């Protein structure tokens, strides 16, 4: 049986900074004898709203495995991106805030342009800067076998947009328990619960999950409130972040579970 993680031609490995795509990257490295060829480029697109634990995890994967992971951030420039690193990466939402100011509205569940610009376009711009024209290389996505709907969406977008996205973890029939077992045996791990996600208070998390995260880390909500107020709009048509914060203040001791309706790995739904 062919190794689904072996890449025989130009490929961009989309590393979201989560456990699933970290697992995938390790398997791809192993499939190439421990060293990636020059035609396989792992990319991490930083929005500025990833948790510090996510940034540390990406850094740890690169240093522990001897892999050059390219960190990119979207820029509203002719180049369309800037290459950064662990120390220089934005941590106060700067790329995300600049995009909201450009669009004059926050993204929402119907218009998820945050992923389109901050993740997909930033990585595409980086690849173009390397002389790799769009749709001439494979984009490797960390989608598992137990994420069937997303696999179908990936295939639909491939046909519609002419992209060449693949999901080797699905082909290898890897499921979430497989990923968790793998990380349980490693000397380092992502220091986040599954429901915490990477983007600290992503509007696609359930309102209950966001309220719980605000209880745990009350300072995180200020950026989201300021972003909404800056353009007089809401990320979620049901509630503003100020409203969620007010609910938490009314019930500060009502702790709940961190639900995981949406995968913590920002970008995988829209990229695929």
C-alpha cells in the first residue's frame, strides 16, 4: 500500500497549530526519512489571535523535529503577506484587526473572510513568492477520517476552484483517538483543552463555550469587543461580545463544559 503521507511533488503542508495537523506533519516527515525535501513546505498562518500555547506548540514542533515551518501573516500590501517567526509573530490581533478595518465589518458565520484572507490568501501569497503559481502544487490538509463532511467539502472545492487539496489522514483512516494517543506518548503537547481552540474567542465556537472561555480568561474578550465597536458590527448575529461578557458577569460562578462543535484548528473548514 502506498504511504499516503509521502509527497512526490510540490506541496504546501497547512499546519494550523493544532494537534491533528501536528500529527500529520510528523507523519509526513517520517514518510520522507526524517527530512522534508525542498519541494515540501510546511506553513503556519498566524492571525494574531492564536493562543500563546498554540504559538509555542508550533515552535516546539519545528525545533523538536528539525523542521523549518514557515510562519506567515496576511498584509494588505502588494505582496499580500509577511514572513515572521515565533518571536516576531503578532500577538495582539494586528493582522485580524487590519482586515476588519479594511472590510469595515467583522467576519461572521456567512462571510468567513477571516480564514480566506488571514489563512488561505496569506499562504497562497507566500507560495507565489516562491514562484509556485496557484493550483500547480498540492495543499495538504489535516482532516481526519472521522471528519467526513469536511472531506466532501474539500473535494467539492477542488472541483470548483481547480485546487489540489488532499487529506492523507483521511486516506490513512486516522481518527481523533489516534491523534490523542500519539500526543500522549510525546515529550511535548499542545497545552490547550480541545474546546479552547487556537483562535482565543472565535465566533464559530458555541455561545456557551465562549462564555466559559470568558469566565476562565476575562481579559481575552476586550479585543473582540473593541473590534465590534470599531466598525459598529457584530461577529455573531445573536449576541455581541459585550452582551456575552455581561451574561458572564451576572453568573460568574456558573461554569460549564468547553464544547467542540467546531474543530479547534482554525482554517481547515474553509481551506478544504
